[in-house]
C-alpha cells in the first residue's frame, strides 16, 4: 500500500495510488510471465538455396601463360539468349538489354587460378576479361546474338566444378585524330563500331555512351581516348567489319550557376558529333575496317573538318497568338542516313540553333512547351512554418515537322508554329454536362 506524504491533497494521493498500481502490476507480469514467442515467416527470396563452387584457371591463348589479375564472370543462362530492344522507346531502342545475368565474379591470382563460392546449382557460362583480349560478353552485346566461345559448366550443390578459360587476343585499331588544320584533337572518345543492319541507326550524332577507361557497349567493338597528340589505340577488337568514329563535343555556350555555390560552367550536355574515318559526317560515307583476328591495323586516321559546315537557326511560337515558347527540343535528321541526327533544346527566348551541318536534305521535328513558374505557396502548409516553394506549370504543344535543305550558306527557317495540346475531358465532366 502506498501512503501519500503529509500535506498531499486528495488528487495527489489518487495519482500516487494509480502509479503504484501500474508499476506494481507491470513488475508482477514481468516476474510471472514468459516472453511471447514471435514467429516470422522468411520470404522465399531469403531461403538459402543449395550452392556449389566454381574453380579453375584462365590462360592467354597466344602466350600459353596464366592470365594474371583477369576478371572472371559467371553468367546464368536463364536470362534472354539474344539481345532485344524496345522499339516503342526511341532512346531505349539504342540500348542493348542484358543478354545474361551475372551471378558471381572473381579475379585471378598470379598463377591464373580463381574461385567463385556460393554459386546456386545450375548451368553457367564462365568468361574471362583482360585488356587486349576479346570479351565474349562484349561480342554478344555488339552483335546482339547469343554468347559463344565461352567455357560452360554445370554446378551441383555442395560440389566444386573446375573449368579452364582461354583468352583470345584481339586486334588493335590505331590512328590519329586531327582538325582540318592538322592540330591534334585530344581527349575525345574514339569508337570502333560494328557494321550491321541492327546498328545502322545506333550512335547517331546525338552522341553515345563512353565507358570510363574504354571498353565495349552495344555496337562498340571497343573505345579509347585520344592522347595529347590525338593518337588513339583500341585493343581487344574481335573479327568483323567496323566503322571508326570520333565523338567530338562542340558545346561552347556558357551559363552562370546561380546560388551559394557560385561559379559558372557549360550548360551541357552539348552537341556531340560523330565524325567517321576518314572525314565523314554520315555513316554511309565512312570507311569500313575489316578485322580478321589478332592483327594491328594502324593508320586509321580521322579528320575533324568543321570549318566549312553550316548552322541552322529558328524560333518556336504558339499558333494561337504568336507568342514565343520558352521550352522544348528540336531534332534534325538526315533524309538519307539516320546516323546523322542532331538534337538541340529550345531556349527560354524561344529560339534554337544547330551547328556544324554538312550540305544535304533533312527533316526537322519541333516540340515545344510553355513553362510558367507560380509564386511561392504561403508558409505553414506543411505544419512546419515553411512554404512549398514555387510551382512550375507546363503547357505542351503538338510536334510539327518540315523539310530543310542545307547548302553552302547558313539557314534560318521561318518561325515554327505549334498547336496547343488540349487536355482530354474527364469522364466525370462529360457525365455532368449530359
């Protein structure tokens, strides 16, 4: 029993009695009860699968010596057996999907040995990758065909599978990239791209992906960066027919970076030109380099001749009232070769500009929008005394296309007028109007 101190009122005595009862009851439960047994159902994905081990050695076929510190990758064949693309997405259609699912990696020791533990039971390809040697994975991506020339093994639970991986040395493609006045073009990516119908539109003048440190991506047989002399050297190229292209970034417009960080910089990403060897802007005019296997092909030089190219400019306005739109983008595609495709934004003043265009017939596609920034919301809306900041409303317009002929002079097209995209009526609004 709890006795309240002298001078404590009725309310205080009642509170003291309640607290004592709660604490006492809680202590009694803790002394006489056992903790409840909690059961947790383990998700199926977390249930441990029976696993095995893959061991082996990687050798260089040209030297018959161990491939030291090479990368070993274990690939599951339960993924797609051939690359596919999504034709409904113009950007995704240029990206090859993963052909196989990697389940483990390792690096070889000085004697070329490797161990990959924890491999689920099943069938796998085991591939080795070393600079200068052909990667079966890169060839599969490049040709969009099933993987070939790789070791294949079966893994059983609690057992070890031993494989031997042989690396085949690839060819070397080398040359120099210079401007039309002979000055070296340094620090640009040079890609060796396979010649095939599936890659006819890949890597257009929109630019592309350059793996850091070189490598293979999609239709690339390899990538290298030019040095201070403009010299490039692409290694590990598999047999096949290729074009060689230098990706030259031409963005020159700067824009200040506002805010506490200060400074300034390019507004990027800018225009990237694919210049094909020997000096072509269109892939149909590019030189074809034949690789038979393991040889060195030198003298594949590229000339970046930009001085005589022309510029296309224009503006975008609303058809209803003629006011200039403050956003959007334009695409200019060569009528005969889709590898020559350029993109540019519609600036806030409603104008656009595409530089370094060779003579030819093009199709111009214009997409516009109006962006309106509303005033900041009133403070306190989130309960913390802070406003939600300004809101941006976007009004979109229908795309328009027109033919453009580039000749010996710069071209400025007439203002492109676009119709506003009308919002579709909601079912509720349609019912209410009936």
